[in-house]
C-alpha cells in the first residue's frame, strides 16, 4: 500500500513538474520573439561571427536553448563532431567542445 502510494505520488510529481525547456519545435518561435524584443542576436549574426573561425569544418546547423539563451552550432571535421556554444545576447563564445 505504501509502495503504491509513493509510486503514484512520484508519477504525479513528474507529470506536473514545470519544464525548463521548450517543447520540440518551439525554439524557433521563442528565439524570434526574443529577437523582436531586442534581447538576442539573429542566427545570421551569430553564424557570421563563428563560421569564419571554423574553416575546414563542415557546418551541420544550429540549435537554440531558450532557457540559457545560447545558440549551439554543430560542426564536423575529420569525422569528429564539435559544438560551439554562443551567448545569444552578446554573441560571445561560451565554450567549444
């Protein structure tokens, strides 16, 4: 009885917990809203800053994290995938991995 009650409560907590991330497909709408408000740079501006520093790598595309306000640009070079995380507000590179 106690076990089933705990399981039910845990399931309820998971189902009702607020999510910190956008649902799949919503990132583009969120970044557009932030751009219109003047809170973030456009993807073209971000790419214009980062792509020249990644010569020799093939650009695979971007992702946007609306919570962290970070663009993640994905590259491949010599069969190795790498990521460049860029602050969407300032355009500064946060990390390369």
